C-alpha cells in the first residue's frame, strides 16, 4: 500500500480542525499545530460563548413577559458569576469534543506556535518549552483572525474592550458605547442591553449592518431604538478620553461634533486575518494587507500549500471555514474542485434574529435584474403571534420572468434556522412556485416563507396582494 501523504495543518479553529479530520478520513497522516485552545475564535471567543450570553438574555426577557401569557413569575436578575461559569463550561465541552474527534480520526495535535522555515517545513515553539520541526507533503494554513484595532487616540486606554474582552466581563456597565454597527457590534448591543446596559452604537457608514438588505437593516434599527438604544450612523469617533471612572468619546456626525459618555467602550469594527509571525517570507505564499492569497482551489502561490478560513479574508464565518476546510483537504490530496461561494447564509443573533442568503434587493437592482419581491410580516403568522414574536418579516427576491429565487431575507423568530430553506432553494435553483407548491406545516413560523413566495407571485392568501 502507498504511504499516506503527510498533511500539516496550522491552526485548530473551525477550518483547521475540519481540514485535519477530512484529510485523515482520506488516508493522510495528519499533524495539527495549535497554540491555544482547539476550536479557534468561534468556540472560544466568538459564536458559541456569545450565544450562551444571548440565551440568558432571551430567557430573562421571556420571564419579563411571562405575565402576558398567564404566568406569575418573580423578576429575573442576572448572576454574572454563574453566567460566566456556564459560558466557560459550554466552551470546555465543545473544545473537548473537538479534541476527541481529532483523536478518533488519528490526528496528531502539537501544542505550539508554527513558523515557516521552508516551503513546507515549520519550526514549532512548543507551549511547554522547546522546539520541534515539522514537515508535510501538503500544508493547510488556518490561522484565523484577530479583532481590528482602531488607530484613534485613546483606543488603547485601560478598560477599552475588544470583542474578546467583552466576553470576560466581571460587571455589567451602566452605559456601554459600541463603536461599530456590524454583526459583532449589533450582537453585543443586543446582549448588553438585555443584561441591563444603556447601549449607544456609533457606525461610520450610513446604516448599521451594511451587508444586510437595506429594508431589513432599517427594521432592526427601529427595533433597537424602540428598545431604548441610541444609534448614530454616518458618524465617526475621533478620540476617546478617560474622565474619572468614565470614558468620553468625541464623535463627528452629520450635524457636527458631539460627545458620548460611557462607563465602558467596546470597539467592534470587525476582525482581520492573523498571519503575523508565520514566516511566510520563507515561502512563495503571497499576501495582500495580511490576507493570504489563494486561487479557486484554495492553493497559495506556493505549490502544495493551501490556506482557508479567516486567514484568507473574504467571508469571515465559521460555516464558510468548515466548507473551505473540507475542500482544501480534498484538493490537497488529489481532487481539483473549485470552492463554491454561491450560497452562503449569513446569520445575526440579535433579538429578533436576522438571517439572509443570496442577493439583497439593492444588489439585484444594481445587477440589472428584473425582480419581483414578496413580503410576509410575522404579525400575520399565527405561531409567531402565539410566541409573542411578531416583529419582522420574510422577504423573498425572485426573477421576474421565471420566478427563480435570488435572495431570502428574514427578520424574526427562528430566522437563523429558517434561512436553511432559502439556501437550499438558491442552491437547487428553485422557483417561487416550487416554494409555495411545497406544502408547509401549519401552524409554524416556517410557513411564512411559503406565504412570502405567494406574495411575490401576487397570489397571497393571508395578507392582501399589493
């Protein structure tokens, strides 16, 4: 039997550990190098711990509304120490699970920091001291990302948080200023508002959630404002100063300069690829502003060296890294199939949730598409009414001639679960008729997708046709 190829994976986040497992399943001898905890940003300081905090907020707010549904419940208060312990327990269970999966698939894990000393050879500074040189026939780089730091005076003051620090909070600030109204900023705004903070968001672009369909972003903005959050768009923080125990940010907005005072400031303007110290100068791997450049097969300019996940920029989502990890492993071991980015669901875990897949209305019109749009408000959905979650809607964008699904956008209950139907529809090139022609169960919030498809075809049954 031929000797399995030696595959070296650098980074044990979502992309890296999936690549390692897939390569091992295909018969390779795999070594994975990780300097921190397995699971990367998503499991340790991203997707999973934030959702632990969000779940507590959701339950707290449900208790606050209990009387409306016939339940007499004492007011809920947050035990921050217990919440933090639960977050850590969930993270440990998930990272431990990744470790068991790697072991079960025969992947060797080396704890340390890797740096290239040749095209496919790295020196590893082991976490317990010492060094080890490793080499692979194929190498997959999956080093992830780190929070973006703002180059403004005062951004490095003690007590100024990035998204990683916000998860280790020891007390809930009375007033929280969040710089950045993208996915990270809005999710943390939702969490800290629910925990009791007075939240202010400053976003330099014309609206929060810039990649999201404009109508949906506007609806979420109104919802945040209704709940008492202050949102300043087209505004930029020029400096941050500490005054006693508080922080004062000077902000330039459309109507001039103003100041925002807060007890804590969270800088949440996104993440950037992490490739520092990787020794890429000892290879032919090329970068652009820290982002590793790859071709459609995820291979770098150094033959046999692949890169995936946040390290290559693009769409910085764990589920994209999963897909890239699988594809890179297969390509590294002889397949040659391009990575397909056609259908990427985007999920934002606010209250209400926001999820999208495919083209926004703005993108479809910019591309010159002749489109029809169907909307179905959750106010007209029986299950949403029962659950007291009637905010938001399903919005479907389709081609005018054939009715092919171009985009699905949801703000409302279970949006991040419901978007799966939209992703499948676009992937299978489904039409409006195929959506509403499929019998959807009743009463469910999911039937709102079929209702939106009917509305786009001007045959709505449970709302007036517009």
